[in-house]
C-alpha cells in the first residue's frame, strides 16, 4: 500500500487549552464545522476521489487538539464517520492532538471509533523552548503519550517546529535525538512563521523575535532529514501546505510552498560537490539519478547546475534518469567511467525510508 489518501476536516483551535505563541489556526481554516456538517463534507470530498486499491483512505481531524475537546463532542464527530467506515469508502481515521490529552480513557474511545493514526503536537523536546512557546506541556509528557499510543497499537506521528523563540540548531538536534528514541512512524517538521493575529506577531513587531531565514531553515532541515533517515524515521512533510488563507495571514519567516524540494536539492548539491571534490571531472559531465529525483538534483530553476558550474569551472552538466538507481542516490560519469555517489554517507536508504529502492 502507498501513503494513505488523507481527507482533512479542519477544526481550528478546537480543544486547545493554551494559546501557543505561534498559532493562528484561522490562517488555515476559518470556520469550525459542526458534527452534522462533517458527513456532508466527507461525502462531497469522496466524490472527487475514485477508488484506488493501492492507497488507503483516512479522514483526518486536523487543526485543533481533538482528544482535548469534551468526550461528547469527540463521539459526535467520530459517529459521523462511522457510515463511511462501514461501507468501506474510508479505511480509518486520524486525529491530531496534544500530548497531555491522551490518557487511557481517551485512547479507548479512539480505538472504539476506528482511529488508526494519532499525530502528536510536540513541537520541541526542549523544556525552555516549550515554555517560551506557551505550549503548556513538558518533554516528558510527549514521551509518555507516545509510549501509551504505541502500547495500544496506534500509528504515531510527531509534529516538530524549528525556529521557535529560544530555539537553536543544537537544541533542535537534541530534540531529534529524543524523538528518534521514541520510534515514531513518521515526523512532520514546520519552520516557524509569524502570522497575523498570533501572539508571536507582537514580539516580531517589537524586534524581540527574529524568525529563521529560508537558507537557515534549509540548513537545519537538511541536518534533521539526514538524522531521521539514518534512523529509518520517515519525514511525512516539511513546511506548511500552501493555502490562500495561510498566505493572507503570513507576515514573516521562512515560508516556501515547496520546502521539501529545497531541502532535498541542497542535499543533492552536497552529494554532487563531494563527488567533484574527490573524483576528477572534466569540462563536461553527466549525473545519473532516479527519474523522480531529476528536479531535486538540478535544483529549482537549475540553481544546483549553476552553482556547480561556477564552483568547479564546468562547461556542461547533464542530469539523466536511470530507473535502476535508488531514490536518494547519485552517480557521476567521469572520463574513466562511473563514480558511485557518496549516498551511503549522506543519505540512508533503510527499509522505512522514503528513499528505499523500488
């Protein structure tokens, strides 16, 4: 089975016990649907997706802390999904929530109503960063929640953020070490943005908070992806999904609609650089990669090609696809033949990696 087809139902701020410093969920969705409206919305969404035997379908309750809303309301929302589960139109449910709202009673309710995946909003595993972000929970509560979820058989995702007040590359890497130790099924990482109406806007306007730049974020995320891939922890997403509501609320910070491609392109640039530093090239050379990696190797608007040409004085660089090359690997053709790229030292192609051989 491929990655599930996720049909999102946004419940902005619902169940949130604290006003996190970065948060303005209304930049993603402006209205909270009623339980009765969920069934209509879901039926309409399913009409646009023909059956696909290679992908499961999941309804996802996003945008708030689902398990922190009253049990009666959780049940009302989940009941609206049950007819679609019974008919086989969807396969399971996923929810996003806070780590301190996942006690045994709540987990039993989720199990009873077909929830398979729980995404835990950790944001950081550094206590000072969590305090400054007004999260209202500790790193220990994140760990405890993940252990309980895994003990009950749930698929577990962890949300992280970079560039929060008080954050640093060293703190982010320590967070990753702790998260990897929890063995989640996947991780999402979002650079911190300054949004209209979020408490962080005030700090930014006063000059007491400066967001990361896009280039700084790429460097942090490059380190993060390589650490996670080396531990076979898939990265489900980097950066917030582009939406007109988000762009209308955006004030400052490292926003890009294709952040993952920027990071992957930078990793391939490093790989190509190492190849050219360790193997004799010529005025013309060719790189080979998996067909789905060609754009990542070239970089957006051929940025990698230009940088490599200027740095190494190369007249012509071609990028060609080869289906026998695993994703994440790079081969350079030299005058003497082929030099296999340093993929083993830069990218890990483990059994759970997005870059596994296909």
